[in-house]
């Protein structure tokens, strides 16, 4: 042991760290004696005080034992792989392979650290026009409950969600989306991801198959993978998921996940024929349909397509919606509409996961909806996004000509550019990120080998005046890409 007197680490800490490491690595064996504090102080040429402090801590944490008449010794039993990480010191790195160190479920997940997710500007998908949100009105809603919340709202809440918000959502869904439900069927969740997690765990067992749109929403891929489900990719065409092909590919599947109003990422709507085929499949197979209605509020040139749940007469559809796309992502409030005979099961699963959602924010959102602010905000945003959508389509057409194909322009807050098949869309996304742009590679939306190359462009958060210059920069990047 050597004491570094120039180090910022106190002497007692240096002594402690040396002995701790010696015990953990086996350099000092169980029951082995250690020097007396006086002897060690003389040897290290330090005062006895830091040595005493270090030994007291080693005894307190169980590395040493002090025996009357026998001095201080290494404890008989030390956890062999205990190596706490401390700031400024070397940390133990567990080797990959060998003994299992995470569950197989966790090992199958991957964290997408793609740089295309780091920017909030052009053309980050799923980000609304935050600068147009009525923050002053929303702030007054929050302040209303922050200043004078009833004591009952400060305790444990209802695991299904605040009654006033569930009532408000029930009224809105019936009028705007054709969803048939009562407030008792609505569960408030922390965004779409939690809704998918709960639904997967209630409806399916580990290893069960679920039909997935191909290409489809990567967030759903992650949610179902974490639940241990077997995902069966089913191709989509102009009419949405090919239900007949899904039957062929995964007979006996327990559920299907679909985005029928605005398919993610290609943007088509599911035709009436396919909707009825899917409902028939669910009834015949005693299976479930998870309908993700993530941004159906925004449809241009036509009335919004009514929900699949509204057509369901056999109670096979679980409907999922979110406020993140229409208000702001940090709100973290979504909702499930649950068939009546499943309410108790969903409630039990919710209570096992996080007991109940935050109450005060729900109460504020209930007022925001019931007092008409939500509907007015939607109307304003529909007009704004339509302008931005038209500007983006015109700019892409001007810059790219016939070299790309634009799909998914009838609804939502994003569109997709289909690139030549030889073009590496991940490379495009990385170089776009370096240029301050955010585009999602279409290839990341596939479960199997991608069949087409493309990039997803969000336009909700891009100021209309900035679209042309952003598309011009993107065009230079794409045109310089190998294979374009």
C-alpha cells in the first residue's frame, strides 16, 4: 500500500479502498490477520487517526471483524463478486458471456442509441408544435389543483385513473372516434408504452404469438419483446395488414397489434374489408386486437376514420390512445379502453406495476378537456399541421423530383420518403443527424429483413418557414448517399 499525499482522496479513504479491494479480489483471505492501527500508521508514516477511521469503516461494512484479544482480521464470509463502483475509482466490469447476469427477457431488448433520436427539430417524428400549445391555460389548470387540492387527491388514487378524466375521455372518444365505452372501461396509463406493456401481460402468456404489422412501430416491438411474446410479422399493403396472410403465418396467434387509422410508418388506413376480416379472425380464434390510435385526430381533406373498436360487437378490441402527440410528450398520459369482462384483470396488473397514475395532472387534464380547451387546440393544430404538411410535400417534390416516393400524407404528423432500395437509410439518418436533422430510418421498423429503404419525416414541430432549407440540406445528404 502506498499513500498518495498529492491526491484529493483523503488518506483514510485511500486506506479503506486498498483493503476493500484486497478483500474482494482475494488478496487477503478470510480470517487473515491485518496489522494493528499503530503499526500500520508507523509503516505508512501517517498519523493514527486516518488509519483508525479506515478500520472502523471496514468493520462497519463487514470486511473486517475486531476480536477481543485476537486483533483485527478479515471477515470469514465475504461476497465474492462484491465490487461497488465509486466515483473516481476503477469499477468492476462484468464480462459478457459466462454466467447469466440479466434475464433472457432483458437480454433480448436493445437500446436504440441511433443519433436520429437526439434532435428535437426538423424532422423529429412524434413531436407536436410545442410553441403553439396554450401553456398559460394549461398552467392555470395545474395551479388550480396545486394551490388547493383536496386532501383526498393527495392520497392513493384509483388504479384505473381519476374519475373526472375518465368521464371526459369517454365523452370525447364517443363523439370524435366512434368508440363505444363507458368511463368505467377506461384506464389511464403513462403513455402508449405502458398501455402496451399492461395489455401484453394481461392478454398473453410468455411465448404466445402476436400478429404485427410489417413494417411497424418499433415501440410496440420493444414492449412485446420485453413481455416475452413471439412476434409474427405480417405484411401490409394499401389496405393495411393482410389478415389472410397473418392466419397463414401464425395459426393460433393470441393477439394482433394494428394501427388501422394511420399505419405506422407507411401511413395508409385499414380498409373496411380488412377491418371486418380482422374482427372475424379475433372472434373465430378467441384472440384479441390491440388498436393503437396514436394520432388519428389529424386527418386532412376528409373526416377522421372511425375506430376499429366501434365496429367490434364481440368485445375483442383493446383500444389505446395518447395525449402525447396532440398536447406534449412530457405529459405522459394515455388511456386504454378495456372490454368489460377484462377490467378486473387489467386493474390487478396495473396495481402490480405502479398502483395508480398521478392524480393532480389527471384532474387538470380533465378540466382542460371538459372546458373545451382540448377541442380548440385540436382545431388549431389541424390547420397548422395541414399547412406544414403541404409545404413539406411541395418542398420534397421540388428538391427530389421523381427520385423518391412520398407515402402517408393523408393523416398524422409524419410522412415517409421511399428511397431507392440500394440506399442505406441508416447511413442517411446518421449523416442527417450530424447536420442537425432528425429522420428515422424505415429499416428500423422491420422485424425481418427490410424490403424497402426510406426515411420517416415528422413535420409537427417544424416551423413552416424553416421547411425549405431543411429539405434542401436533407436532399444534399441523400443524393450523396451510396446507392442513391
